C-alpha cells in the first residue's frame, strides 16, 4: 500500500520536502561545500550549482521545482554519496550528474539573471572577469 511521505518545512523559502537528500540541504552547508570543492571542481559544476541556488532563492520558482533543487543541492552537500568526493578526477562525477539532471528538470524556471549571478560569483572566486568566464575555453 502507498505510504504518504513525511514532510518538514525547511527555512529556504518554506518549501516542504520529503526526507532524503532534500532534507540534507541548508544554505550554510551549501556555501561550505562550494568553498571546500572550489579548487578541484570544474567551473561548470560551480556555476551550475550556483545557478540552481539562485533559482531556489527566486520567489517565482514553484515549490515543486524548489524541492527538486533542494534535493540536488542536498546531494552535493551530503558527505557520503555514490562516488566519494575525495577520489581524484571522478569524485564529483555523481554530484555533477545530479546537478545536471536537476537543471534539466527545472530548466523552464532558470532565468538568465540566475545564470549571470552564478557566473559572476564563480568568476570572482576564480579571479576572472564574468565576460571572460562566460566564454568557452
């Protein structure tokens, strides 16, 4: 028989989410994780995660999409996942896959301003201009 999942209200936009990866999400944990992986993560992963973060903060993003985003960012934050993050080269591959899947799922709600803010933040951290950063290498 189908069992209704338990829900809890989390501070980020008061979005009800089921227990699991989404319940691992916290804004503080997100920023800690980004700082921890900034030196070894690809710029695409950093920009994509920040794009999702800004979409999550947007009041126009529907609650279900915020739940998807919180699940993906919660997976990124979670210290134990399918491929441990400390493994060189492939350690963040599963995190990247989850982030990409979430972006594809909520793409219609991702605005250009979310992407621009994410690129600017990553560019600041990596010491490059946002314009230079947005150009393919």
